[in-house]
């Protein structure tokens, strides 16, 4: 895949574990939600390992045996807590990356399994809304939506523009990207591992946000852009 240097170039991002560190918030929300429904709180490492899939997947795992009505109430309770989360922060270097991409006229979008009712206020609080022309996630009336579906929605909303890359931290991001013919770039500062991303077939991995600029053939602000290529 050739590097994207044209103004119409478009990149999709995952949110949790890619742009923002939401793990403290996720752990807190489960710690407050599960006991209220009579379920034990999993240890922190178990929660970390399972960050990424739709909320309903985690709810079924942590509340094993719960019927669908109870699962729906658990998810609603979790989302209510997450909507008002103040313990989510940007990963270092992310804002600088977004500033550079925006300045280089790269069109940006978000494709996340997180609920839209949680995502939108979070983006506003972190002053991120300005960067993204499309934000897609699990809708309010859904218990959980797989990443392939979310990416498809984002692409449809972007039309006639066509994204060529999805940046994320878990195998589900790789699957969602490849299902729609996008290249998958795995970030190593999130909740997945290099082994997971490579096993899933990530086209490239990066250890810090600024490395994405090289993949796109772009230079940091204040420097001239250089042509580069991303391996197929």
C-alpha cells in the first residue's frame, strides 16, 4: 500500500487503548457495577486483557449466567457511569499526532466498539471533537456491536471518501480493518500485545504515535514531508 500524502487521504482510529487511556475508568465502572448485581469484580489484569471487544462481550464474561434482561441492566448501569468518567486521558503524543495529521489535511474518523453515548461527551471533554469528521460506535439501543460492523458504518459515513487504514490496539481492530480491505496498523502502547497484533495479521506495528507519520509519508509540523511507503 502506498503512503497517503494527498489531502483526501483518510485514516480511521480506534479509541480505547489507541487514542485514550481508559483503563482506570473501565476498571472503576466494573468495580461499581458488578457488585450492584451480585457479581464479583474481576482482578485488574483480567479486565485489562479483555478491554477492546463490545461491552456486551465483557458483561457476559463477568456476569456469567445472567439472563438477557439482567445483562441489559448491567450494561446500562456501566454506561451511565462511563458517560461521566473524568479518569480517561490522552496517551502521550496523541494530540501532537492529531494536530499534524489535521494540518496535513488528512481526514480522520473514529471506529470504536464503545457506546456513542459515552464516546461523544468524552471527545468533547478531551477537546478531540474538532479532529474527526466521522465518529462511529455502538448505538444506544444496542448491547454490543462487532468491529467489522462499526468499521463498515464509519466507511459508509465517510463516502465518497475512502479510508485506507485503521489504527488500533487489539486483534478485533485488525479483523475489522481487513474485512473492509483496509490496512491495519497496531499500536503497542495500548491493551493488546505485539504477539496478538502480529498473529492477527497487522500490516505494521508502531511503538509511539509519531511513528504513524512515517508510515503515512509525513513529517512533523515544521518539517517538509518525505515520500514513504507502507508495505502491503
